[in-house]
C-alpha cells in the first residue's frame, strides 16, 4: 500500500522528514485560530457577525474543536507509533 502512495505522490516521503516543522506550524495556526474563534468574539458587541452567539461563530467553534481533535490524534499516532516501534524493536 505504501508503494502505491509513493507512486501516486512521490513527494510523500519528504513530508515525514519534516514532520516536526509541519506539526509545529499547524499548532501555531491552531493557536491563532483559537484567538480568532474563542477569545476575540467575547469582545464583540451583540448583533455583530463576530459575536459568540451567532450561528456563524457556533459553526466556527465546532469546526475548530474538530480540527484540534484531528491534530491531537495525528500527533499521538505519529509520535506514539514511533515510541511503540522502538519499544517493540528493543
């Protein structure tokens, strides 16, 4: 299966070499999004689009927490898999 992925996307193995940078950049973007979706709307006045209780912001908050869950799962699988593989080998 991995050979099929490499055949379709030959750049894919290069991503594995830079996973720390990619996870770090993704974490920074999620931190920025936290400020945009959770912190900043508390200062918005009722009736404006960025206020906490608008349907748009409720959707954004749900989407944000789904993204955080996916990110946490990806970090756990990636780095947890490395720990398990080292434990199995040693």
